C-alpha cells in the first residue's frame, strides 16, 4: 500500500512536470499585472527608405501577430525621431493578412527614425522590438519612370519637330474633323433663329485638362459669336471655371471689336452639385430653347440627360469628351461628337495656324510607336506561348515594360 | 504685360508639374502648386455664391418670368448656409454638421439625396429613347451596333443561357452569355484603349502648346 501511494505521488509529480514542460514549449500567453492575457506582438519589422521620393517617406512592413485576425483590435505604429521618445503615428485595422505594410509620408528628409509596432486587444497592448534606425533620403531621378520619360521625349520631340517643319512652310495633312467644321454653321443657325448658344464646359474644375480644352474651344466659339452678333449662355458648376470663362469671352469680344456686347452674366454659376446642375441646365434648355448646344469637357452620368433634353428641344448639338464611358451617349444623342483626342485638337484645328497644326501631326508619331509596340508585343507573346523562345519572351517583357509604371 | 504674365505663369507651373513626376526633389514644389489651386478655388467660390445670389435677386426685383423659382433658390441657399455655418440641430448647436441630429444632415438626407436620385432615375427613360434612335438599322455600322447590343442585352439575362445552353462545351464561345463577355472584353475594350491612347497623346500635345505659349486662346486670342 505504501509502495502504491509512493507510486501514485511519483506519477502526479511526473505528470505535473510534464504538463509544465509542455506548456513552456508551446507559445506563451503573456499575462499583464492585472491578470489580462496580452496578445502576442507582431514580428519581423522591416523599415526602409522609400525608393525614388523626395526623402519624406519611409516604408514599414511587419508580419502579423499570431493572434490576428481573431481577438485583436488592430496595430499601432510608433515612431521615434533620432534618440527621442516613441509616439503613435497611425493605427492599422486587422485584415487577417500574413503581413502588413504602412507608408509613413510625414517624416523629415535627412532625419533618422525608429519604429515599433504594437498589437492591441481587449487584454491590452503588446509591443514589438524597436526597428533599426532608417533615414529618409531623396533621389534625384525616379528610375521607375525612365520608360515614361523616354516615351515622353519621343512624343514631345516629334511634336516640336513637326512644329518646326510647319514653321518652315511645309504643308501638313490634317484630316477633317466634322464636328469642328460644323461649329461655324451651328453658330450661324442660332444667329438666324435669334436664339442663344448654350455652352456647357463639363462639371469638373479648371485643374482638369478636359475643362482646359473646353475653355480653349470657348475662346474660338465666343469669337464667332461676337462676329455674328449672336448670344452665348454658359451656366457653370465651378466658380473658378466661371471666372476663367468670363475672362476668355471678354477677351474674345474685345478681339472681335465688340467689347460693348459683352456682359458678365453670359457666364453664371449654378451649383457644384452634379444633379442640381443638370436640373438647372435642363430648365434653361426647356425655357430658352437654345438653337445650338455645345457640351465640351468632362461629363459623367449627366451626359445623356443633357444631350437627350437638347435633342428634345431640337437644338443642333456638338459634344466632346475624353471619357470613353460617356462617348456612346453623346454619339447616340448628338449631331456631332469629338472623340477623345479630337477635343484636345480642337483649338489648334480651329486656329488654322500651321505651327499649331504641326503639333497635331506630331501625335501621329506617338500613335505609330504605340501601334508598333502592340503588334510586336502580341506577336512575341504568341510565339513564346507556342515555341518557348527566350528571345521573344524578353521582347514581350520589353514591350510591356515600355508602357507600364510601377 | 497683361498677356505676358499669364503665359509665363502657365509655362513655369506646367514645366514644374511635368518635372515633379520624374524628379523627386521637385515633387514638393509640384504639390505646392496644386495647393495654390485649391486656395484660389476657395476664394473663387465666394464669387460663385455671390453671382448666384445677385442673378436671382435681379430676377426677383425685375419680376422676370418664373421669378418665383428664384425665391425658392434664394431661400434654399440662405437656409442651408445658415444651418451649416451655425451648426444648428434639434438640440441647439451640434459639434459636427454631419451628426445625425444636425439640420444640415437632415436637409442633405431628406431633400438633396432624393432630388439627386430622381434626376439620376431619369436616365432610365433617356437611355431607352437614345437606344431607340441609335439601334435603328439604318446602315451597316448601325446594324452591327444593333446586333452587338442585342447579344449583350440577352447575355446579361437568364434568357441568353436558356436559348443557347444546349450548345456543346467545345463551342461554348457561341453561347450568348460568353459572346456578350467576349464583345465587352475584346472589341469594346480594344476600342476604349485606343481612345485612351489618343487622349493621352492629345493631352501631351495640348500641354506642350500651352507650356510653349503657342496656344493662348484661354486669354481670348492668339495675338499678342
């Protein structure tokens, strides 16, 4: 019996020892001072200076906490400048990914920074080790965009080359753009009918290149309007477009020798709100019945609402936008549509100035490069998939990398 | 001078913005120029608001046709401005204009959103009337458009699969839903990309004309 008790005690002691040893071998759950179980901290903190920036960005990456995604609230990112104290710079929600990354774009160029990541749960906050110190440095040139620079130089060089060719007096062929040819006729029609011309420059601000293109066309149109002694009405959805358009029309009237015919309210602000603007413009169209409607610029869902209303009142309509999604609506509802590049070519085309027309010709070189790259790339990919030739693999990669950005 | 200074500003700002894409040290300057635009746009907003009020006041004062709508516009403008600036709410003053009890939020949710949705809903009718005109088989191109549209319409409904589901697997491309996907992914996407390449080149050429000062139409005339 005594022997039996000793054996029983020995068994319990061994069992206890084994349990403790096993628990030590498993992941240890840290317990804080008030007995809460803390989450396990993230590991493998990698901090590096951002490539090809102005020195104000540092990239941080880390592996997830073993407790992610269940049971954690997120990660706090702490930053210390030099030997200073750590302070929170960001909070990242958990997403169950294997690793996370964060771009810190609030650092000073030339300063060194250390980072550490903490994981937060209902049990508290656990911190990773501090990262190595990394300095935000700048690079002079963004090598990732070298291909774009080379293509840009080719296109710009050809545009400038053709401008000089045109300046030298060589005649360049530019295809006819029906929508622009019809512009004068459209203004003439409105003059004969004694009705206004409605000009809509899209719904974006002056920092959009389509609005800028619309303003350059507006200058030409308002000049014709001033010459014909017709009337132009321009409701706008951006205040800055209003001030720019007023200045443009005023100068056109001045150039036409009709400054007395100009008045500020030709261009008036309606609202920035997309559909509020559409409602107001539709009201103007139905009430004033303009003989000609011009929609030139950046349009979204309102394109068809405007163009169909114009169609309903029987106006001659010319539209132009660079947004492929809206072009079918304009094509269906308008008499003429300037497709993509034609919108940007309009000002040069209407000027008839050989130098400006030369710039249009220069675009063709860019198109030729794009077409050649597409044909070579397609053939190379086809050959590689059929015969696995290494050279064609390299060629297809080259064609792809020519037009891709990192 | 009045024409030279704007041309110089356009040339300098345009050049810096182009350089900031390729040269990181110039990035900050490019960002600053974009910030300048925002600041100018904020000031211009006062001009826009002022213009709106003036035009409608004149319309009411001169009793022009439909001047009653101008009254509604001005009342709406000033009420929204007042509740927004004052951060008015059911309980008095709220911490944020986006709080659920804020009057501005109430106006937004109960007036602006339904009115915008109503305008957007009109698109359904306009799409129908525009499609009716566009899909008439007047010539070869319009007939191709009509057939493509018909396939895509059928392909996006269960009827497409019901009609052509019997086609064997090795000819599955001829099933209407697959044909619809092919039309969208091959001819349609190719066309869109061609337009986008043209747009990119057009933007480059136009930007060059503006930066080089060749196109000054935004100043009203090309002449000095």
